[in-house]
C-alpha cells in the first residue's frame, strides 16, 4: 500500500511539473500618429496554447481618441470552435450572424503567429483601427513582429 501511495504522489508531482503554465506577451508601439500599436498575449500550458488575446490601437492625432481592436479566445469559450492540430490552432467564431471570424495560431516551442484570415473588423474594432495580416510572438522577445 505504501508503494502505491508513493507512486501516485510521484506521478502527481511529475504531471504538475509538466503542466506548468506560461503567460507570454509582446508589444509593438507607435512610431507616428496613424500607426497601429499591437499587443499579443498567449497562455501556454505544457507547450500548447490555451488562450490568445490581441489588442490593437491607433491614434490619428495627438488630440484625438484612440481606436481599438480586441480579440480574445480560449478552448473553453462556447462561442468559438478551437481545433488544435499540434502545430496550428484553428479558431472559428461567430461575431455576428452569418459573419464568421477565422483565425489561425501557428506555433512551435518558441514562436507563435496569429493570422487574421477572416476577421470581422467592424465588430471587433473602432472606426480607424484594423488588425494586421499577422502578428508573431517570439518567446524571450518583448517586441512583436507585425505584417500589415
């Protein structure tokens, strides 16, 4: 009986160590008014993405309001379909009736690229804000790579 208890405890500890969660984040800021600033956050558990959050913002002039884009998804969200194939997560959601959002998150151990394939920017973004074609987070770097 002692062996079974000890074995269970070791297995539990190993499973806990392997399921460590990381919160990764990168940003890319404005260079001039009218540019977009971007932020991507990804929660990774045991090497797999468990949530993704994107925020983009633009400010047209110094005295104007900023316009934002926002998208947040995780596999527990009942309003989306989250399919992980091992190196790519397909994310499909219905922002508005008959207007699906289709995004993909390609990933390796150190690199995560969110691709905005079909993104209802009227639903997720303010007037002048628009998401990029893709945004890449590289583990250990604070600055995102952005393809406009």
